[in-house]
């Protein structure tokens, strides 16, 4: 099995002092790359530094809906300037989006819309956070004329919602939620979607799979998520994992697997 952790907060304090060992374990299990999303301006430099410390770690830059109150228009201008320079190892814009459970969606909307526009202008994929706002996200993408690539990270929702997102160019992020039997709607949706729209991620240290302590998730657990995914879809890991690898390479614009053969 060879895999990419498409969304992992590897810069978070949970991994301080442990990054080399965690990566070594994940590589041993088949990991070929990991992508760190950026969530606020104050963390962008840390995200870049962590990514640049390892040959198989990449990053994105963005403003998460939880942190919009920390920012102003100058931060959006700086984000656009940075991305126009095509910084090394930067592969996307995000994590950005909308969250109905934390914050005010009308206040979040302009920040999401601005980052959609930056991604379109700079030709970067979007990494989208959406909690109880899948229809709102679809409306924004349609309204802004989005025709690029995007990852709906940590998807939790119905098949119908997923199909609308896929039709707008979104890949569906599959993580630890599918390992929980209570997530019946999401498991059913993921089992029905086409193979070529699925991308696996951990969202570590969050979104822990079944049997992993909350806040202790890690890239080393991604093979277990892939095994659950294969079981849900009635296929084998051997058949599914090359497809998942090809999908994430398309998402991030890699011509082929970014690193190890």
C-alpha cells in the first residue's frame, strides 16, 4: 500500500518532538507524502517551516472560518501575493470554508469567497472545511464560477450532498469518521460514490478513527482507514489504494506520486 495523507495538521503541538518518529512509522506503512493545511496567518510560517524540514511534507495556506476575527483584508492581500509567487512545496489554498456550528456563516462567507477567487486566479486547489454548510458551499462555488479542483475535507453528510459537491469539481475527503458505526449516513454515501472522487486523510490530531483516543490521531492510522474504506466499498486494499493515490495526485497537481516509488 502507498498512500498520501491529504490533510494532516502536522504542525500542531501534538507532534512536537515526535515528527521524525511519526513520519518514519507512517513511511514504513506506505506513506509517500503528507499535506499540512494552514488555518491562520499567525501559523503560516510554522506550517512552511515544518513542511520544509522533511522531503515528503507539503503545505497549503489559508484562513479557516474559526479564525476570521483574527484577520483583516491585508491578510487576504498577503495570501494572494504569496501564492502568486508559487512558493516551493505549497500545493493549495486552505483550510477555508464555512461552519454553522462554530461562528456566524454570513460573517464567514466573504472570507471563503475571497479565497475561492484567489485559488481560481492562482490556479491552486481549494481545501474546504464545511460543517452543516454543504449547500452553502455549493452555492458559493457556483456563484464564483468555480471550475478548478477542490477537496471537501472531512466529509460528513449524505450521498446527495456529496454528488452535488462532486459535480462542482470537489474530491471527497475520507477520514476516521467512516470507522464509526454510528456514522451510517456518511458510510452509506462513501460506499456509493465513484472511486475516482475519493481522497483519504487523517485530519490528525483530530478526527480520530475508532479505537484511537480523541486528539491523538496520526498519519500512522491511515492504512486502517483505507482498510475500512475498501470493506465499505466491497473491494480490496490492493485494488483501491492505487486509485486513491492517483486521485490525490490529480487533486494537488502532481504528475505522479510525489516521492518514493
